[in-house]
């Protein structure tokens, strides 16, 4: 009897929130069940498809490549001296706007980094 080993490169890897933030590897997605494991070691667990759908709808769900790209852009912004905070109109019912600032969206930060890199090149 041979034991089938699954290579890490063959699996879909995602960054998401499931019990805590981290990477999740997915072996298969069926109409009723999803086989996955947290991290790159350990056994696969079978979870319901409805649980998987709620995981994928979370705002932090993304592929590992997309997560690495976002980290690279944020790192470049820090190296270029770009602030990740912008000034806004004061809104007393908002947790950060009541002080007159708010975090930039990723798209705003990405466009600033890309234009700065084009200026330098």
C-alpha cells in the first residue's frame, strides 16, 4: 500500500480568517464539504461548505500571491516615505475621523507608489 503525498505547490493557498488569521491550504471543494488545513503541516479537516462560504466572504480573504503583493506595496510605501494616513473632514461619530485622519485604501497607496516609481525611473 502506498501513501499518497500531496505537494504544497499543488494546493491552493489562501490568507484568511478561520479561528485566527493565517494561511489555509485547500485540497478539494465539493458541493457539501471542503477539505482544508491551517498552515502547511498537519492533517486536513472536513468543514461544511456553508462555513467555507462564510470564510470566503470575509474582507481579509485573498490568495497568498495577492497577500504577498499587498505586503510588497506597503513595504515600498514605507521605503519611499509615503504616509498611510490621510487627512479628512472631522466626523465625531467615527473612531479615527473624529481626530481628522483616516487610513488610505490599498488602491490609493498602490497608485501613489506606482507613480513615485515611474517618476524615479
